[in-house]
C-alpha cells in the first residue's frame, strides 16, 4: 500500500489491495482530487481515519445509453410531484448528504473538510449537483464529479420517499442526452443494484475512463468477467 507525500502522485490502480485501497494520506486539494478522479481513484474514509484512496477491483456503474427506467419510476415521473434542477444549490445538496440519517450508519464520512474541497470543485465547474424540490422545498438530490464523458456519483439523499430516485433517474436521462459513457457509482450496494446499476471490472472501467471505445450490449448488463 502506498503512502502519499506532498507530491501529486498516485500509483497504478492495479496495485490496489484486494479490497480496493490504493493509497493512504495526502490531502483533499483540488489538484489531487482531479488527478485521482481522472485516474479512476476516489477518496473514502471516516472522520477519525487518514485519507484513504480507492480503486476497487469491480466498479458499480450505469450505462446511460442502455438504461431502462422501471414502470413504477415512469409512473412516478409522470405524476409531476417533484421539480428537478441542476447546479442550483450545490451547498445544500452536499449538506443534505452529510446530515441525512442512514440505517446502520453511525456518523458520516462527509467531513467539513470534504465538503470544503468538493465545494471548490463545484466553484470551478467540476463538481455538479441535482436538486429535487417539492412545494419549493429541497427534499432530495445528489452530487458528483463531472469528467465530461463519465460522471462520478458521490452521494445522494432523500427527505421524502423517492426523491433521490428521481434525482438519479433524471441525471441518467441527462447523461444519455449528452452521450456520456458511464455514471460511476463506485462500489456495490443493494439499493444501487435495484435502481439498475451493475458491476464491471476495473480494467473495463479504466478503458472507458481513458476514452477507449466500449459497447455495453443489452444482453450483457450484469457482468463483464
């Protein structure tokens, strides 16, 4: 495992541990974060831990070009209960992700330093947010890092049922319209799988990230092993 210094450097992602930890230390400067995301690496750690940098062997993703919205979600969208905006209230979205209570989770990995760094990314147009409103109140949303052809989702929250799902599906529709290759969801969880995300190998993810042509056939959605 590599221990970072002040030098802006990451080792090759295939040197990550079995769990996906690539490096420890460094900082959350804009320059380091950009270097990380452009090389398939992201930070993820608790407040009482050193900075941990990850590149897991399998990546949870959505391919916008082949994404199918479920019937129940289409019905929800057609009800027009929510209004969705982009990049209108990044700060409140990331605070919502920090403050929302999540089952089985004690505390949050979204520290104040983390928020400050991603706010800087937002200010230079790299971090983006999706806001979901109900009766002019912010009730859900998500944020992530926009690499131009891959959108790296970071976190989402809901104050009312289905608000984060609306943000998620609306973002995918937007990414499809803009010809993005992937929505990166980082690591597997059951909720993302139910929303239609699937795993691909780190090698495949890196090929897409570095703009090599990858076609996701509709008959091969779940695995590429």
